């Protein structure tokens, strides 16, 4: 068994989670905050059989669009850095980790 941890944009979360549920995945949604932009994103946890990893990746690819975001001057990003010019960053897509699950039980 694997644990898929995906950090996705809040804007994409509803459609990703709906598609995951329709495909039979169990999903836990966490409200999280990115360290750089300090704005909300969503982390989803999905425990799944290894054979279904490709299905899950396909859903994430289909529903998570990459987009540009402008960070205005005077906004704190990273470790106390305030850009003096508007900063363009890529957001969206997804950051995905796949972890081995040592043991899984529902008690
Ligand atoms: P944030 O840390 O808020 O980062 C948002 C986006 O800002 C990043 O998108 C990246 O395009 C940009 N960015 C991040 N650090 C930067 C820097 N030092 N200089 C310039 N631009 C920078 P993504 O890379 O797609 O990451 C989206 C979110 O995924 C991140 O939000 C963070 O919450 C999470 N994340 C990304 N990589 C991670 C990792 N290795 N471990 C844990 N969380 C991660």
C-alpha cells in the first residue's frame, strides 16, 4: 500500500477530490499553507494500492492547471523577504509525494 500526498491549489481541490471519489479513492483533505507565498493551498491524503497510482496521477494531471500568479510589492514571501518589484511565480499543478505505508488498519 502507498500513501499519496498531493499539495494542490485551492482552486483545483473541489474538482480533483470529486474525480477521486468518483474513481473509488478515499480522500482526506487538509487545509494547508505554502511557506513561500503564505497563502492557502490544499493537501490531499490518499491511501491506495500501488496498482492504482497511475489512475490517481492521471486525475491530478487532468484537474490541476499550472498558472502564473503575481505577488504584489510589499507582500512578505519566504523568510521575511519583501519583493521591491511585483514577482511572477508559477502556481498550480501539483506537488506529489508517494510514501510506503508500513501498516494500515481501521480499528
Ligand atoms: P509555496 O511554498 O507557497 O510556493 C508556491 C510557489 O511559489 C511554488 O509552487 C513555486 O512556484 C514558487 N516558489 C516557492 N519557493 C520559491 C522561492 N524560494 N523562490 C521563487 N519562487 C518560489 P510549487 O513549487 O508548485 O509549490 C506549491 C506548494 O507546494 C508550495 O507552496 C508548498 O506548499 C508545497 N511544496 C512544494 N514543494 C514542496 C516540498 N519539497 N516539500 C513540501 N512542500 C512543498
